[in-house]
């Protein structure tokens, strides 16, 4: 079905492109670098690096869950007139290969920002059903990368297969976000060398801010042990790796996959056994399952943002990567304090 859909989109694009032409150099009417970004973190990073010299467009609209969104013919046409296309990669945008294979814009600079990141297998720093017994933190920390590499294809459902072998949420580590911003900066300098100094200055500014954010996380979370987080879906592996946490995901990598009754029961038992007092949910997914688990265990329900996409309200309130990461830190620190007091 998906192949038929893309065939129809490509056919429509071919017809519409018969009267179009590609334009070398900076294609925006404003004279700015015309940039198309896939998901919100890439949009935010591109805006920060591009500053006044880039006109950045976000493909996935506000309020849409980025795992399930797919591009339209209009989106494909916008790339024909763009200078730079920025995407996360690592399986986040399952539509990207089909999209790029249909583009005739020979001047388009394409940036997969996760290319320089050391990717982690899905399920790393995450507890599955077999982990939710005994001293899960000690057992998992002794071999955090062994439990999902060899048996991944057998242990994950069909939705998780669609997202590949790797956890794509790389930006939730500030160190990874620096690598992604660096990739964007390099691409902008290549596509628009006239303003390369400005792009590099912007990168230097935000690189320092990412270092400061990393320090804040370490200051708040170091020394707390164990650190379990009950999360809506398996999005926080890179954050867990950086700051000594383990996530207990209600769902897998796919945010819309529903847990079975056995998974729910094991999570509820794990919460009670480890005196966990907070269950996290995400703004773009249905909180019903998280609320059900919280009601069964007497937990509070709080937001933890994967930052893959924002609501319109968050955009209107001028929130960005840094504000949401600090909101996450506040929520995490409070959850561990509550856990210690129980």
C-alpha cells in the first residue's frame, strides 16, 4: 500500500514538474538560503545556525507525531526549489529514501545529521519484560548493549521493525546535538560560503550552550542511583546513557504501538517494587495508557518531551530545544526526589 501511495505521488510530481525548472545558487526570493527540515529538532537547529541568512521550513507540521507522518506531493515540490534539505536519519524519517529518489533538484545539499553520531541499537538502556525482575539496574548496567543486538528481529514487533535497528532520538543527548549542529553548519557553509563566518559564529554560540546544558544535567542527576524512568515510548536511550538512567518504556520505538496486558502488569509490578512515584507521558501521544498505569500504582503523571515534534501551544509559547530539555531536567530531578522520599 505504501509503495502504491508513493508511486501515485511520484507520478503527480513528474506531471507537475514538467513546467518547472531548478534554480542554481540560493533559490529563495528573499535572497536567503532556502532550507527544508524534516522534524522539529532539525528545524530548530537549522534556525539557530542559519540565523538571519536562512529561511527554514519544517515538513512535519505542529501537532503531528513524527513517527507516523508522511510527505505530500506539495512537500516534494518544495524540495525542488530548496538549497538544503536537513533530516535526522537513523530510521526516524522512514519516507526519506523514497522522497529523495524522486527529486530532480541537482543543486540540493542533503544532510543526514546523525551520520557522525554513534548510534545505539533499539532497546539499549531500556528494560524489556525479562529485565523487569530482580535488581534490574545492576543486571542491565553490567551489559547494557548485549540484550538487543543479536535478538532484535525476534523480540520487536512489526512497528519496531519499521523503524530499523537503531534508536533515532539522538538529539536527546546534548553531545549528539552538537554533532548535528556541526553537520548543519558545514552544509550551510558549503551551500552559502558568503555567510560562512556567520554560520560558524552561530555554531560556536550554541555549542557552548549545549555544553552548559550538559553540565546542568550532570549537576542535577549525578549521584542519584538507581534512576528508573517510566516513559510513554522508547525515546530516551541516548539521554539515559549520558546520565546514568534506565528507561522502562510502555511502548517500543514506535510511539503508536499499544502494550499488551502482560507488559502492563510487569510495569505495574516493577513500579511498586521499586517505589517509583512518577509515570511520564508525551504531548503528541494519547496519555490514556500512562494514566491507567499511574492510577493502578498511585503515581503522578508528568510530561517528558522527546522533542521530535511540538504542539502549536508550545510553538506559540516560544519553546525550543533548550527550554524543553530544561523542562525535562526539572521533571526528571523532581521524579527522583519523590522516589527517594517514598
